[in-house]
C-alpha cells in the first residue's frame, strides 16, 4: 500500500469497450469469476439495493469498502440502480462524501487509475446522511431518505447495512435500526408481492470473549433474524481459502490422503511484517489471540479440516465448519502453559526498516502484557484427525509476510534408502500459500542426477499469478457481493463464532489470571520467541519457514 496522497479528482478517460466487461450468456447470467462459485451457486447480479455504511468516514470505508464497491461496479457486477449511503457523525455534503470515496479508490483500489465513466455512474448513486448513532431521529430521517432513494433510483426497499463502527456501538445501532423499522426481511405480503429485504454485515471483532459474543448475538437476533446477519471474516473471502475447498473436494487425488493415516501434522501461519499501524489503543485491549486466532486462524482450520458437505450450500458448509470447532479438544487452564506460547515484539529490523518496541507504540501501555505473537498446539478429536497436532501461529513484525497452511505427511513405511546408507528423506510437505504469492507447493524427495544414490527435496509449485491471467478480487469484493446476493456461505454463523470463543476461553482465563506461561519477548524481524520453536521441537518437529 502506498501512502502517497492522490488528488480526489484524479480520473482517466473511460475504457468501456464491451470486451472489458464480463459477457452474459444466453440466460443473461454473467460468467462465474471463480470455479468454486459455480459449485456454490450460479453467479447472479444482485437485485437493486442500497448499501448503508454506518461509520462511513472511517478507515475501513476509505481502504476497503469504497475500493471494493468501485471494483464490483467496474467488473459489471452491480446493477445500475445500486446506491450507497454513508451514515456518520461528521458534517459532510454528498459531494464531499463522494470525494472521500474517490480518494480511497485512487489510493487503494486494485484497479487504477480510476475509470471516469464507471466512477461517474457509481457516484450518481452515492449520498451522505449525517447523524448521531444514538439519536432515534437520525434513523427516522435515514429511513425517509432510503424511501426516497427507492422511488428515485428503483432500489426496491432492499438494504444492506454495514456496521463499520467500533464494536461497542453495535448493540445501540442495531436497536435503533429496529426502532426505525429498517429490518424488513423480504417476506411476502398477503397480496403476494414481496417486501424489500434488510441485511446487516457485522465487522470483527465479534465479541471480546464467550460471554460478550453470546450477549451480542442475542442483542442482534432480537432485531434481525439470523438469516439476515452476515458476520464478516475477510479471510473467508480470500481466493486461496475458497480454492482450498476446490483443491480438497474437486480433485480425486488429495481427499483420500487428507486424514490421520497419511498426515503427520499441520501448521497454520498468519505472519505479518506490520506492527499495530496506529491502532495501539484497540490492539492493546485485543492482542493477537483475539485479533487473529479467534477468527482468521480458526476459520482456516475449519476449512482445512471439515468433512465434505452434503452440498456446497451455506447451511451444509457452515454445519461442517461448526463440527470441526466442536471437535477441537478443550484445553484445561493447566494445559495452557504447555500448549500456548505468547510473545511481544521489542525493537528490531523488519525488511531493512527499524521497528520500535510494541510498548513504545502510541497508545500502548508502557508495561503492556498484550501479546503480539501466539503459537499454539490444538487437537481435533475426530475420526479423521485424532492424534494429528495442528499448530497455529501468528505475529506482528515478523520476518516475512506470509499466510499459509502447511501439511507435513508421514514418512514412507520403510526407510529403504537409509538402509543403503542414504540419509533419510525429509518429510513430504504440501504448502497452501494464502498470501502473498498465492499458490500450492508440493515438496518431495528426488534422486540427484548422476551415479550413486543421493536424494534431495524438490518443489512442484503452482502459482496463481502465472497460471491464471486474471487478477484475484479483493476479499471484500467477494463478500459484499455475496451479502447483496444473499449467500451467507462465506460468513460466520452465530453458533460458530461462540464456539470459536469457547475454544480460546481457557487461554484467555489463564492469561488473565497470571497463569499460562510467561510473556516472551522477540525482536521485530524474527520468527517470534524461541519458546515457539521449542513448542514444536518437543514433538520432534519444526516450523516451516514460508
Ligand atoms: C485484521 C486484523 O482482521 O486482519 C489486523 O485486525 C490484521 O490486525 C489484518 O493486520 C490482516 O489482514 P490481511 O488481509 O492483511 O492478512
């Protein structure tokens, strides 16, 4: 990401050749942007709707939501009637809000420079509504404005609310939406016509622990039916995460070996080179376990480990993911010290740049005990996975930015070549690279050419970038489109989110009670504290360096 400011008005001449737009087939359907979607559901243009971004002046809109909507428009995935209403406290005109969105698109969109014709048509549907989040009148005014939009732009009463506000505001906002009558669920009227639908997208973090997540679920479900609630975990929108399902269930080759008989262990790594990026206050109350493991880490685990669903439909998929979480063996508080390592970065060098210690970050307590690194060992007590350890690690200011799932296979039953004096072959590895450099790597032993018998590990490497000449959409594009279409497959269900908290509850409690092992310090730019390596060494294994 560049930090260079680009003028809000920077647009280029349009390139609206028909070839640049997705073609429709004979039924008016657009071709599917990725193969998994074909299995999940037919690709459809969403019905006309309005997306209301609550907390629209924040960073999320600038960096993610605005660019995602623009790219969906550019790709031809949004109907012409599509409208956006920004709702926030700041005084702003419609034009100023449009400029604000354009600024973000200029800076962060994956397609740049901005296409003037697409932007113009998009901007016509953009409006801003100022109001206080706890003021009932602000929501009544919003409701009137949305009704006008329905009439003027034909958005048919369909509303997608996006809560881009601090989580403490979720209950209040949801309550106010309910009081203003903004929660219609698209039901049929007695005379047979349909009312518009309302859906709500809730950003993470969803709760702070098991109790608060349960409370939040109840508060939201008092107003919105579960089928209207879309809890976002943007990792599920990442192309490679979706491809994991295709890889497993679309090929005959891998699923038969995807179990305890062939797999020795699994490592899930979410490594970041960035620090807390100006979010010190939020992060210091959150920490890596809540920020990454509870959601992204456990979601990767479920997609990797789930049983094949009966159908590629939201309910079946989510049922299978919940089953994985239910099978995760609960830790006792006394297990925590042995199975979980927590760390915090001190100063160091990341990719040639000096980083300050976490405790020196703005708005972080000088004696903070918050973890910026976690490594943990998890067991899944299921028929398929009994006895296979899953190691999850995540950290800020690590040596490399890399998210991957790496599978270590069991060795061949007989060390045939070792008998002939050749050193043992390294275990076979399958690494699913989620980002960057998306792809799949298979590592196996091969004979070094020449006389004698020498064996070396080699790689078979599939790279998205070189195999497909198309750019992957950003996760937010995929997820926003799904929510507009009404497909919750890639969103987290209420019981799923609570179970994820339940798994981590003993860890949070142990740490809060001063148990659960020491906080280990690690220099920025390393792979975390040595204790994380020891966690695997004790089991005779080591972390793969992505
Ligand atoms: C967010 C976390 O959910 O994910 C951030 O709050 C983290 O702390 C980010 O940096 C990582 O997302 P990505 O897509 O950059 O891997």
